């Protein structure tokens, strides 16, 4: 599984905002750094297919060599994690995970229990998402994304809401799960520590390599 | 070569049909109704035997001796009720916005929105009547009366009771509309900035915030103006009788067994429409004038700090009188409904009895069924249409369609009495007059705007990243709608449904006219008792009329708490 951004340009009212090309190999992490408002999140929206109509996108997004640029979000199979875990408040933890499972998954319940165990959250299935700690929510959100069987993973500053100690642990947990599954990962952050921990290349929205 | 990429917008699919359907259901009946009034107003309505254009209907209208007084009443009542309720509303917000008293006042007033106008009017009538609670509380020690005095405090020829009844019901409406507008104009910070410059609370708010708030609540104000000029049920209960208001007289002509009076009614309805259009034009001119004067006032620099000690208590007193009149009135209705012997000037009855409730049980049961059926049907249809329009707007990722938003107000601004007679005639010609289904369709015209207004803000405030996450997990647009958005908006949907249901319950004129007098709801039955003067009977029906929408509101507020008892993230 590889994620390739082929001469991607995003412009608003004719003014270019983002311009880059990149190739992310399975299990690798590419980090995109820059101050807030520079267009990082806009790029992520473009990759998953949720770019607001005020922006104009050119270039191609290739997943495993296949052009997905014209597909709607739900057919791209690109998973995303936001800073606020964005768990659905009306569903239980298990309900959130079940929402992500493809319809023909065998043993749905057993797989949810496995995912919870993998995240160190045994028995959390019936819990209300609103009662979880920030770290627990982040782990549930990751397992939910993975249960949908994505072919690439985008991280939109998913560690920013966590304190330093928990941050390092969650970060390692996410990168390890992605490596095990061979997912290409695109991390967007303004934190140099996140970028160092990711271990891969670091780019700015202009497509140029950044030194940490 | 660059590829044209898809964005978050997607083809709307079948939901694209909802806006045109909504426009058709809102504007269609209004326009058809106006046409159905204008044609017979000039003598043309083959179904009623009018085959040639003529001015006879206008001559008949002209020959009615009460015309001048009725026109004057319509204009004075509309302008006075609108100006007074708008002034009190703005004063309350200017004087108390951001304080704990303000939160208390708004919490006390907001349930009144679900109260049918007729119930509030009956309550006020019982309060201010010569034998009402106010007279009883002051007698005989202050007034010397040991029997009810002989004067007209209800149905007074000047229409003062009518104006009062409209004001106490429109203040909660305008207040809630103002509250919704406050969030959109950055009111709190503007008011704060004005106060740091040394402005008093009231004058700072009036100068810095009120113009922007007013721009946001203009359409609701127009709706109040048009409604106050042409209301029928409140006028039947509180308004003058000889002559009545123009709107009441039109309905009287409509209900005469001799169908030729319908031509006179049509001419009257056309006149009523012209009056509302004319007064709206006058109001526009008044807005300009007030704007020019207000700019001079706002840039004059006067801080107005000494106004606060006078205006702030005054605002609280006015809010208290307004809310108190409604709540005491409702309490009065409830007590009359179970009163046995009740002599003047006793404050409470000597004995209590459920006799009238028992006597009316069968009639009440039947009316509740019909009322609930029409309310549920029109509310469900309105919810489906509103959700469809809002979902389309979301799927094509375009901002709010301003024309649709303005059109929503059309049935609220064109007076009911100006187009329902026409719609009634058309329903009669089509052979569906007098059916429950036709009444439900007529109710939908008024239920839909309120459901739309109640639902659109929470719908648009929903965090659309939940949809993005849902899509990225593989869910299509319909699954995101049904499994994420609608459940997350349960509370807003139920409140919108309760608002819609209350609107339907309160409808008097569409039920009476389109129902051809054969569809008996709680409201038509209650208002029909107005002339009887039987207070115990009126009490029974009016209590039932307010209890039904209140119950639905309580359910709408309570159900989400129950369903999502174990979901803290779903708390309001």
C-alpha cells in the first residue's frame, strides 16, 4: 500500500495555498509541518475528498497506484484521525467501533473485543464515549479508523490535546499499529517532537523538506 | 494534466426534489388563495354563480356601516401591538441581557411559545373582566363593588383588550427571536465595548447592538404586524363586537349559509390584504425614519447612564406584568374549569366540582383525537420537508439559500384571512372541503415555517466533521444522515416537532374555513364558546387546549434525557 500525491496544488480565489508532490511507502510516516492556518488541514481535506467548494484542487491522489481523486470520501478508504477524537456521542464505545466495520465482517462482536483489547481497553464496549479520558478517546478513535480497513492513514494533529506524558505513549501506539498493518501515514502537526518521533521525512506545505 | 477533483460536495440525488416541493407547498396555497380571493372580489367565481366581472362585492362591502371602524381597528391594533411588544422586548434585552435575571425571565417566557393564542386570550379575559380576578382582588375594600361593575374591560370598542392580548403573546415570540439573533451579531462584546466607553447599559445596547439585532428580527416583526392586524380568534375573544374587526367580519360573511355573502367576504379579504401591504409600507418608512434619528442619537455621544436606574426596573416590571398576566390567566382558566359556586367578590370558589369535565369528556376526547391527528400529520410532513431541504443544502455544500429563507415567511406575512377564504373556495370546488386531510394540508402551510425556523439553526450548527469521519469510515451520505446526523440531532428534531405540533393545535382560521365547520378541534370548539360566556365550559376547553401542546413539549424535552441518559455527550 502506497499513498502518492502527484503535483497537488490547492488554490483559493486563484491564490495557491498548498503545492507539493510526495510518495509515502507502506508503514512509513511523512510529516507535514507548518504554523496553524498554513493550509495543512485543507490538504488533508483534499486527500480524503472533503475539500470545501471554495478551494480549487489540481493534481492527482494515487492509492496503490490507483487514481482516487474523483472518488467520493466513502469510496477512497483513507482513514483520518482528528485532534478531538470525534467519537459519535449518541453511540457507545462498541457502537462507534461497529459503525466502522464493513457490513460483511464475520464475528463482529469478537473483532470489537479484540480491537478493544489491543487498545488496552478490555470491557469498555458499553461505555459512554463522553466518560473516557483524552488518551482513551484517542485510542478508541484509532481502533475505529482501523476497523474500517483503510489503505492509508491521515493524522490531523491527533496528539495536540494530550499532556506530554500521554502524548508520547499514544503516538507510539498509533505509529506501531500503522506499521504492523503496513499503512502509509501522513501526519500533520506543528509540534517538532511529533515530527521527530515519526521518524520519516518532514515537509512544509510548499513541498520543501524542513529541518527540525 | 490536472484532473478535475471531486470536492466535499456531492450530487444531491433525490433530496434535490425537496426545495421545489417545499416552495410549492408554501407558496402554492398562498398564491392560489390570494387568486381565489381577488377573482370573487370582482364578482368572478362561476362555482358560486358569479360569471362576469363587477364591482358589486365592493359596493356591498362599502354599504356595511361598520367598515370605517373596522379598518381603523385593524390599523391601530396592528401598529400598537407590534410597536409595544417590540419596544418591551428590546427594553428587556437592553436592560438585562447577560444577567441572571435575564436568564430567569427568558426561562419563564419561553414555554409560552407553545401556548395557543386563544388560550392566552381567554386567560387575559378572565383576569381583566369586570368579574375577573383583578376586580375581585380589589373588591370590595378598595373599589366598594359588591357586584361586578358595569363596564367593558373585555371587548372594549377601542380594542385595548385585544392589543393587550396580542402583546402578552408576542413578547415571548419576539424575545426568543431576539435571543437567536444575539449570537449572530457578537452582541455581548459590542455591549461590553460600549460600556467601557462609559455608556449606560440600556443606551449602550440600544446604540451599539439594537440596530443589528433589529435587522435580524425584521421578518418576525413583519409577521407580528400582519398577524396583529388580521387575527380572528383573539379578536373574537377580546376584540370589539359592534362592529367587530374587519377580519372577524370577513369570517362572519364566509360562514353565512347564503353563499352570495362570499363575494362580500372576498372583497373584505382583498381590502385586508391591501391594508396589510399599506401598513407594511408605512412600517418600512418608519424604519428609515427611526434609523436616521437613531444614527443622530448614537453619534451624539450622550452616555445615558442616568437612564439605567429608571429603565432597568421598568423593564423588569413590564416583563413581570406580561408574564404574570399570562400565568395568572391560565391559573384562572384552570380554577374556573373546576369551580362550583363562585360568588363575587370571592377570590376563590366556595366549592369545587369536576362536573363540567365529566360532562364534556366525550366531546373533549373526540376533539383531542382530531386535533392530535391533524397535528401529528402536518408536523411529520413538515419535518420531512425541512430535513430534506437542509440536507440538500449540506450535500451540495452551498450556503443558505436566502430566497428560500425569505419565502418561508410568506405564509406568516400574508394574512391568513386574506388567502384562506380563497383556498376554502378552491377546496370546495375541488370537493375536498371539510375533510381532515384538507385541514392537515392547510395546517402544513403554517406548521412548516415554524418547524423550519426551529430546526435550521441546530442543523447548521452541527459539527460536519462527524460526517467527514463517517464518510472516511466508508458510510455513504444516506447512512451518515440516518445513523449519525439525525440521532445526534434528536433533541432539535423533537423540539422542532413540538413547535410544529403547537402551531397546528393553535390554528383556528384554517381549521374553521377549510374544515367547512365540520372538523372540530380543541381550538375551534374553545373559540366557539367565546360568545357563550359560560366560564366553566370555556375553562375546561381552554385548559385542554393548552395542556395538549404543553404535554408534547414536555415529552420533547424529557425524551432525549431518557433515551440518552447514559450518553453525557448528548446533554444539551
